[in-house]
């Protein structure tokens, strides 16, 4: 399914959906951050996705990280709640979603970065190299909050 992201765009359609999503910002021992390049947008992002019935938000973040990157991680902290009404995602099926993400901090415990049906690239990226990557502003905010120590973010 395709999608278009609107970020502080007056032309964005009105949302008709609010769905809990959970992300996991994983850093390795060197401080590099795990990113995936999304097949649907071509942008690099933290692993994350929609919470399913029967799981906690933390379980969702761990599951999504494993599914999207091949990395099994454990949670070590909480980065924040990101619920920006100016970040709208319109899907080709007619759903128009307002952003709502719980983002956790974690570390890898097993696995290898692996491309898959959702991500055509997966890598641990040194923070000094982040500007070389096309990263959506909402993800840049989350990464920036982590790197600056400005968390938990409660927006």
C-alpha cells in the first residue's frame, strides 16, 4: 500500500484515523543508530509500526524492530510520545492517519541487519553521518531528541 506524508502542510487532508504505533531507537556499542530504508517512501526511519491486539507497546516496538530489520533488541529506556497533529499520513486505501508514536530506546541482543519486504536497506548509522541519509523530519526529531538527551518527549 502506498502512502503520502504531510508535515506542517496546509494542503494535508483531514485525518480519519488515529492508530498507536511504536518505534525502537536501537544503538550499538559504538553509538550507531539502527535505521531502515522504507520501501514505501524510500526514506530512512527508525523501525516501528502498528500495535496489535494482545501486545504491549514495548512488545510492539521489539516485534517491529525484529520484523523490519532482522535485529532482536531489548528495551533500555523510553524516548517519548510523538503525537503531532501536523503530521498526517494518507494511505492509498483511504485511511488518513494522524501521527501517534511511542518511541523506546534499545540495544541489539541478536541478529544481523537484513533487508526484507518492508525495508530495502538496513544499517547501523554513525550519528555524524545522519545528514547523508534522507530521513523524514518526524524521525529526525526523535533521533535529535535522543542525541541531545532531551527526553522523554511528551508531545
